[in-house]
C-alpha cells in the first residue's frame, strides 16, 4: 500500500466526519499532486491527531474530505516538552535550525536576540511568517501531527526574566557545569547563543536568574550545529530518542 499524501486542516475545519482543506492545501492537492475525487489521503489537525480519509469534492478554494478513521501519526510526540531558544543567525542556517527542531520533536522555538547577534530585532520579526511556514512544511514532511510553535522574537533579557521559566538550560562553550549535572525533567527550555559565544554580562545575568549553564566538555560547535546536536542529546537523555 502506497504512503498516503498528508494534508493539514485546523481543528475548526473538522466537522463530524467531514474536514475542509483551505485554499493553499487545495492548490497543492489539485495542481501539484493532481489528486482526484476518491483518492485516499490523510489529514492532521496540528494538535496531535491524524485521520485517514478520501477526497469527496475539489473546488477552486477548498477541498472536502470524508474521514474514515483516526490513525497514528508517522512520527509520535516526545514525552519531553522541549522548547528551543536559539539566537538568530544569518542566511538559511536558521531555516535549518527550525526544520531540524521540528524533526527532533521540539514543541516550540523562540528566536532570540543576544548581544553578539548579527540580526536586528526588527529584521527578525519580518522573518516570522517565513519561519512558521518552514516549521509547517517540516511537520508535514516528517510525519508529526502537532505543529511546532515559532514564537515572537525575544531579547535575551526578556527571556531569562520570563515568569514561564520552563527549566531553563543555557548552553555555553565556557563557564558551565558538566551535562551530567542536568537533572531529569519533562519540560526544558534549551538556550543557544550566537556565533562568537555569550557575552560575560549575559552569563552573569543567567546566573543571577538561577539559570543553569552547561558546557559540553569544552567542544566548540557552530551556532546551528549546537542547537541541532544538543536538542538531539536532550531527546536521547530525557525524551524518546533511545
């Protein structure tokens, strides 16, 4: 049996045994994939549920699917609620971080503006729609039925003084403790710095706010490599990659 083509519809578009695909998904179904009435597909709601169904009608701006049954998503959700707060880096390297964060099961990503960040806050805000689209496409391709949130950009100071301190871990190439000191948790926010590393005052501010600083044996990683590799390590240690 061939793999079902996957589509997305928000929960509000699910009505009993019927679901409506929006204009973008309809265009992809009709003009790119050239699917027809009667073809079997799957559809996920972005909140963790996925269904098998068949195309009932294809219009100019929407498609109607008839649902047959709920099915297990191709990629299950991790038992670790991992948020990645990664300093924005230039070019398509940040696109890669977002894509891999989705594949590695992160629930959210916060674009971070730090002292040595090469991208200005206002320029990061302009890229938000693009980043969310990348996260959406990555979820469709990797089989996740839950969409990873891409949050509004935050300055470093705003993040570390947030009232929602979800067990913050700040990863640094210096002045941190060994990874073995990290306590087991089901909710972690992993904070990653820019090219060139953290400024002294940022590390001091993290300590002032009781944020654990972690250093991986003195190994120096590129900014994008650190975010991807350490996310995988966290999923292995506390999540579902084992």
